[in-house]
């Protein structure tokens, strides 16, 4: 980070220095930008981690998202056309990669025998990646010359898959609010604070829901045998079944691009 007094004035890379009126930190949950800027975290929850990996889709497999739900094994399988993107949930601080890959594969098969052939797509632990799940939020998303958005400002749990939705909404709101002041050379800290005020409430609401799901539904079922977990029949049925997708897709404060078109002169 390049500073001019207390103001962030750009970023320094091994190849060059980039000076800017505004630096936008959009570098994710392990944001180097927010760390270098000294921004403080207001809240953090992290009861679980996720092991990501891919399994090939095979003829006869479903073509939709589905979950493998047993006590001691919670897994989401996301259909990606020719493969499954698999999220294996585990208690924070644990990692099946500390043990045998073959034992891990057998556990998957014991919970869902249909995966007997699929698990052979895992040749080594190198075929997996570990996600350090965090649900956190900065006290202040900005300082003079700097604004953090997306996971850099508020790391989201993978629950609901809404992190990218909120990040895009942050970016749209930031563009709408800051485009004019930046063009006219009159941007102030008040403009940066306005972005946070607009986006903080929907972030808090979604994070509260994610923490509730993690603490009440996920964490209590991450250990134990592979017995079934009862799921209320009302879930995914009736006239209310469309509410969760709408909330996930649109959010609590949808954003629309309102910046004027820019034509190169």
C-alpha cells in the first residue's frame, strides 16, 4: 500500500507503483488490502470449514444440485455440466487430509453408495482444496483513499452461495455512488461512508441467517455416525418454496446500475 500521510494513494507491486484517487479492495476473505490498511473486524463466526473437490458427472446422474445429509457427513454436490463441484463440510480446525484418502472415499460411499465409481476420480489430496470458512465484517469498510467491497469487507459463508451476489451488489452500489464524485474530483470520505451505509444492512441480514444455519443446522450434525438427519417436509414445498431462491438471487436490497454511459472521446 502506498500512503500519502493518512491517505491511501495507491498500491505497490514488484513491477511498478500504481497511484490512484481511490483503491478498491476486492481481494477476498484473506484480503491483503484490508490487512495493509489496518482495518478492524467487527464480528467473526467460523464453526466450520469446507473441503472442495470435483467428481465427473456420469450418464444417469441427476442434473441438479443435491445434498448428502447424514450426521457426521454433510455434503453439497453442485451440477456443473460435465462434473460435480462438491462441498464437504467439516468442523473448524479439522481436516480429513490429515488421514487416509481411501478411508475418506469409503466414508463418502457409505453415506451414498451411488458414488462408488465417482470417488475414484480423487487420485490424491492434491485434487482437493481447503476453504477456511469465515463470516466476518469490518467495522469500517473504508479509509481515506480506500474502499473494501465483497468478501474483503464482509467474508461470507458458502451457505446459500450468496457471497458473489453481495460482492456484485457492492460493486454496483459503489459505482453508482462514487462515479460522479470521482469524475468531478470531489470525492470525500462521506462518499465512501455512504457506500457502507447502503450495503451494510443487507450484509448483516444475510450473515445473521448464515450464522443461524451454521450454528443450528450444520455444526450440531458435523460429528457422529452416518444416521439420517430428519428434514421438515415443508422445506422446498408449497407456495413458499420460491421465497428462498428469490432471497438468494435478489438479496434484501437489490442494486441496479445507474451510472451514465461513458463514451470515449
